[in-house]
């Protein structure tokens, strides 16, 4: 049976996720996470993608991304293939890194509540998995959440925070807006 075709159009938003082959760990160190985010930044620049949220867990990743050019398939093909090649070279491995085709759930942009729910889910994933313990969610370094709390000059240009802040009822990306988002996420984490 043939695989279903991906739905692609300009401005589409997706919750993209993929696990390691056989459930294996992908992210063993900060160097692995840095390689992933470097490659993610490159695919965004090359393909005009906007990432609204991301999180790396030990054996999988989550992305909330937008394709202004309607090019999810070609962008993800380059991204996963390039990251796999770089990861394998770094670890002196060969073969599959991911457990097959990535999942991409289309997000309805009307109203923004599903968009916000996906962003919350992605940012809360480390807390829900018990990985931040008694610490704060902002202590999880492999997520876009700590970057949401930084000034725009300290974030990668491919990370768009404005739509998520707006979906949470926060009017702007200002110091008070970032504090309001941190308070919102603290409430969600409890």
C-alpha cells in the first residue's frame, strides 16, 4: 500500500515528530543537541521555514513549524537526511537514525487554540516526562522554551515567538510579555 501524500500549502503549520530507530537514544550530549539545532537553523534558512517551538527528548524530537512556501516534504527530506549523515559521521555509525518517516500533523490555524495546545505540549514535554524534577522548565536546555524568555537579540532568527505569545493572550514580545509567558507556563507545569 502506498503512503498517504503529505498535505502541503503556503503558510501551513505542523506538529512534526520523529523517534530514534528502534526507540534508541538520539541525543546523548549537548553536542548532539547543538548539531540538531544547527541543522534545524540551516533548513529554516534554506527553505524559509519558521519554527514556533521545538523540544529534544532523549529518543525523539518535536517541532511546531510553519512552511510559508508550502515545502514541508523537501525541507524535511533535507533536514532528516543531513542530520542523520552528520550524526553518523560524528558517532562513527552508519544506517538509519530515525524510526522511519516523520509524523506531521497539520494544525488548523483558525482560532489559535490548537496551535497554543501544541506549543504547550512541546514546551511541557520535559516536565511531563519527569526530566526537570523540582527544577524549572526553563532549566531544560534542549527546548525553545528558555529562548522564549530571552530578548529577541539572543534568539535564532528562525524561531518565531510572536504567534505563540499572541495565542496565549500576550500582546507583545517585551520584558513584561516574556514574564507573562513564564507565569503562564509555570501554571501549566503544575
